[in-house]
């Protein structure tokens, strides 16, 4: 009679073989994304809509077609829209309040009531923020984190969260080095890594893509407005 240890090893082997396409697709996607960001310099709206559609959504579709994994798209199921958006607004509101407070402290303690949502640029930027949140949540959490949770289930939660956050950070490094001075790079790396860890923990508890999309969109708008 096989021992529990042997059964566990068999389960892990089956889980690992089921995700054989994961690492090649992940590496190939990064190389293509790095080449795209290094060589081409399209407008931000193009990068956040068309660019990330091609480089983030298509690899996920390829993986699903190869593996038959349905769990990825379950994070975007219709029944998760309402709870995801409500909780996303709540967490995003905390980010908004914290950002406004830190922004006021950065300005010497002065508080200014500015109705940004009346400005023409606000809704354009909000749309781009939502698109960014959608493609990145689909790729880094609905895809990458779900597969890491399954493929590396023997890892502790902390290790899995750090692994997902590192992948998120590595994909953002080309943009960080292109947009920021050397003195700002370290701060940006710390900020993005911490944010990715937080998103990974939320996703682990809820498995709701809508929640992460809205949180990322609001967080992006907070940084744009206050910093």
C-alpha cells in the first residue's frame, strides 16, 4: 500500500507536468515585452490598450488552449463583478484618502479641494488606468499566481507571494529605468514590489480579478494626482 508521502509526490508530479507550458510562455512573454518596450516608443494609450492586449492577454489565451485550465477565467466570472467592485471601491477609497493625506504633507500640510473628476483629462486617465489594471491582473494574478499556487503548492504562502511580486517587478523594470532617474529607481522598485505583494495577498484570499483591477486603477490615479 503506497504511503501518504508517495501519494503526495505523485500529486506534485502530476501538477507540475500539467503546467509544463507555463515557464516557456512566461519567459517568452517577458523577452518579447522587453524587446517591445526597449525598441518601440508608442503613446501611453497604445501601450496600455493594444500593447498589453497583445503581450499579456494572448499568452494567457495560448496557455489556456494548451492546458485547458478553466480556473484562470473563473476569476472574471459574472458573479464576482459586484462583490469585487464594492470591495475594490472600499480598498481604493483607503488608498485615495492615504494618498491625499501624504500629498498634503508633501505640500507642507496644505489641503486643497480640487474636483479632479470634472477635468477632461481625468476620465481619459481613469480609462487607461482600468485598462492597465485589467491586462495586468489577468496576466500576473489570474494567470501567473494561479499557476504558481498550483505548481508550487509545497511553497509557503510567503514564498509564493514574493515569487509573484518579483515576476510583476521584473516585467516593470524596463519602464522604471526608462522613465525615472537613477536616484528614483530604488524607490520605484520598492513601491512596485510592495504593491504587488499586497495585490497577491488580496488575490489569494478572494480570487476576484475585478477587485484587483479597481484597486490598481485607483492606486494609479492616486499616484498620478498626488505624486
